[in-house]
C-alpha cells in the first residue's frame, strides 16, 4: 500500500499540476466564447428546455419502448453519477485543505465547466452510433475516434486517445465510481449507526449487483426514483441551516471571496491556506463533483432518445448547475455556518475531522438525527453514483473488448464494492483524483480539437430556434443517422 501511495502521489502531482488546471480553464473559457456565453445569454431557454420541460412535456419523462432511455432518465443517471460523496465529503475536504476560498474556485470551474459539459454532450450525440443490440452508444472515445479521427492526419491520434480514454475510464469506474463512494458509505454507517464496514460492504455489493446486472434500463429506472428524492431532501435540510444562520451569510461570503485571493483579514492573519491551495482544491473537488471535462456523463447522455445534440447539451449545463452551484454551495455554506471552520484563518476547530464536517454541521442543527441524516444522504448519493458509473465503465469495456466482456465487467465491478467498503479512505480518494485527471486529458484534447464543430452545431440550433432560419439541422456526423433523426424530429413538430 505504501508503494502504491508513493507512485500515485507522483502521478497525481503531475496530472493535477498547473498544465491540467490551465487546460481545463482554457477549454471551458473557449467553449463559453465560441457558443456566445450560452449559459448566460440563453439561461431562460435552457432552464425551460430542461427542468421546466419535466412538468410540461410527457416526452421528456415517458419511458421509451426501444433500447434508448428518456431525457429525464439520462439526466437522473448522469446526476446519480455526479451528485455523490464529492458534494458532501469532497466539499468538506476542499474547505478543510484550501480554506473557504476553495468554494469560489469551485464556482469558477463550474461556470465554465457548464459549457465544457455542454460541448461533451453535443459531441456525444453528434458522433454516437448504435451497437449490435440496437442501443445508442457514445462517449469521448467515439468523438475522439470518429471526430478527431476524421481530421487531416488525425486518424492515428484519434484512435490512440480514444483507447487511452477508455482505459482510464474503465479504471476510474472502480475509483471515483466505486471504491470512494462505498468507502464513504461504510465509514459513515459505522460512525452514525455502528454498522461494521464488512456488513455494509456485503449489503451494498448485493444491492449493486441486482441493479447493475439488469443493464442500463434498470439503472435508469432506479436512478429516476432515487435522485429527485435525495436531492430535494438534502436541499431542504441545507436550507433549514441557512435560514437559521441567515445573519452569518454576509460574513461567510466575505470569507469565501477574501480567502479565494489570499487576502489578509482585518486582524492581519492570512485567510485560508493561501491562494494556491484554494485554487487547486476548489478546482479538483469541483471537477470531482460535477465531472465537467472528464467526458464521463456524456456516455449516458448519448443513450437518450433526443434528436437534437444541443438539447442534450443543455441538460449538461443544468447537470453542472444543479450539482455544484446548488448542492455543493449549500453544503459549503452549511459547513461554514456551523462554526467548525474559522472564517478568518480557515483552520478546523479542535477535535473536528474534515471528513465529518458536514455531519457535524447537521448535528449542530438537528442533533443526532442530523448526523444520521448525513449518513443516509451519503448512502443514497454514493449508491446512486456507483450505479451511474457502472454504465460508464461498461461503455468503456464495450469499446475496448466488445459487448460480451461487459457482463464479466459488471460482475467484477459488483465484487469490487466490497473492497471499497473496507479500504483506507485517503488512498481511495487520492487514486480517484489521479484517474480523473488521466481521463480528462484525452477528452479535453478532443473537445478542444472539435470546438469548431460544437460552435457550428450550436449556431445551427440558434439560427433555427431563435432566428427562425430555414437551414438543415446538424443532428449527426453520419448520413444514415442524420436522415433518421431528421425524420424523427419532423414527426415531433
């Protein structure tokens, strides 16, 4: 374990060094500019077409008869994978290490990450294909292979990057999507209810197996029930804390902004742990939470029954917005309102552990039931993340080894949940961080290279939707699928 820890530490330091943070920022900023600041200029439109459409259009939520899943199911499955322990334990760890300023950098990476996620989904729909079972299958490996691969001299590099992304995604599914999540469940169940980690491991392993071995349709059917319930419940609990600490809100936000830039407090002390720690931890945990730039959630978004790439892109914007701007912010403010973090120095209160910050915050408000609430929230968040990531790993496995290998993968993935329950927490998170970074590199290269394609597809959509121009829609990179999607789109009008 010590050898693994040392090797991982070296790789992690390289992967999450300045070049990676700059690359993530550059891609997000570039896509924001190329799409005309879509997340701001068309905020009313994408809110209407995403969360607003759930209550107006049955097509958004209706279960499909074919092998695809509904737009709402794709969102819930993607949110299941993103709204996980990163929203609770990850945010707490970021604040404990980077000070209150880490929250600000979470917001920044998420604002631009909205358009990175948008771009991934647009490319995912545009380059997706149907497999032997008639299911939509797509992801970064497909737009790397067929998108980047179609560029001049890009065939080999496209194939190599697609293969690397799939390998890293396959491995990451056991880290971010499995071990870290189950580890958080087992440690919280032990501290809140006294349940031994091995018992939690067995129960989770059985529950995961029942759902995962049933395929994407079963995963989507479960996540569309769990995700809305758990998110709404957690938001309500957090809002209660905010309302009761309403007078502390100005001081909390002042600390966030001061610490973000390493400014000195009125008393002369340095806020937080310096700007570097705030930036690095905020961005790392922001990415861990919403996964924008990883190219992960696009694999489930590509299975949606949608015809318009931009429509699914807008679900990607909402996904990051809901995950980080809403849920992570509520967690952060709840923690900072609890008094367990000194708003001036950024130091933890004596006797409080970073992993238990959220639990302590809810415990201070609601007593023991508050601590139990966080344990149950982590259970639901983490369990749903495991389900979502099982599909990502399965898609990577299908790309690398073919469809027959996916059943073996699902069995191994299910068994691995037990290992996650009993392993050390720090190492699990550090390995997950490294694999996240390795996944992001080929994906971000693909998005950067195909940024012009995303801009063209977005302009095409804007011209047809807002300017009412009579232009041919850009729905697929393949002529046969383009014609099929055009016919389907016309039938809905």
